[in-house]
């Protein structure tokens, strides 16, 4: 999910720690580093990997899916209680946080060569999509003003922006506006150290999805002081996708045997 070539190792769990430490030792000459739990989620934004309970909620909270949810809660008691929502986007039902594969940018993975629940609705949306996934680059001056407000005495500070991003399990959704018109929602706001920018994903109307389009993100929960933060639409993924790079053509690291 970093947008780079990656590997998964599968084996006996009783050997996991030894294998893990061996990899760290072998990678030390090449600069291998462990990544923090919150820093790793920045990759999901840079490489555009929308994440359940962060960018959307799975379609399990509607009346039609109640049997499935009840079965899940038998295995994972309290799952529905740990799901938390926040942000300037005002909704009352958890169903409102569901998204379609088309909105998430996963249309290329949808196949209509078999029957499945919701096929007719998804076929209609695929033929005439309304929204898509983009990256938003937040205006640096506006973001700095949010942090500066914490140190201005006498004024109510703007809502704090967790760094580098919020924890998992919090579906933080903010309104994306063009003038007074709601055109989408922003999720997964994060600080990218690589790009030195505040970024987010956004599900946005197609008419506003062209890179370079200027929008505003409403920062601050309802009832709190809010600020309109200028943002610019950018492609998703934001970084170059290197997941299919040919490793046989990669120059060996200096010092490699």
C-alpha cells in the first residue's frame, strides 16, 4: 500500500519474531527502517488506498445487512461501538458513510460477468458515474493558521489537526465546497513528510475532479469554530505507482554482496 514493490512472508507463527529480526539485521546495511503505526497510514493517502473505517464504512449497517452484522458481532463483540465518526460533514446514520466501488476509484475491478447483490445499481452507476476519488492538496498558509490559532490568546482555536494523521477506526469526513455548493467529502487528512504537504483523499463530483481545480475544505466539527481551507484537486494516486516495477532492472544497492 506504499505504492512500491512489496512482499508478504507466510510461515509458522512460532518463528515469526526470529524471521522478523533476521530481516531487520539483513537489511541494516541497506538502511532498512521500521515504520510507525500512524506514519504507515500516510502511504494509504499518497498511493490512494481508501481504508474501511477511515475513508468509508462497509455496507453492513443497513437494515438489509442486519443478519450479517449480528453474525459479525458474535465473533467481534463491540465492533459497532468502536466505530467513531467526526468532521464537518453532517450525517446521522452510519449508512451514509458507505461508498460504492465507482466512487472509490475501483471501477476497473468491477466485473459484470456474474450475478451479485446490487449489480443493477452498480451497472447504472458505471454507465453514468457521478463521483470519483481524487487527492486534495491543502493550502499551506491555511493549514498553518489552524495550528497558529492554538497559540493566539483570546480566540477560540480551530479544531486540532492530529499529526501526521488520525488513528485508525475514526471515520473523519469533511465537507468539500465550491462556493456554497457541496461537491464532495474529504477523508484521511494527513501530513506527508515526503511531499511536505497536507494531503487528503476526496470523493468528489466529476465536474470538479479535474486536476488543478480549486475547492475548499470545511475544517471543524459542527458547533465548533470552522475554517475554510483552500485546496487543489490532484490525481489519485498522488505518488508514482511503482508496484509493478521490474526488480531485475533495479541497480544493486551500494555494498550489496
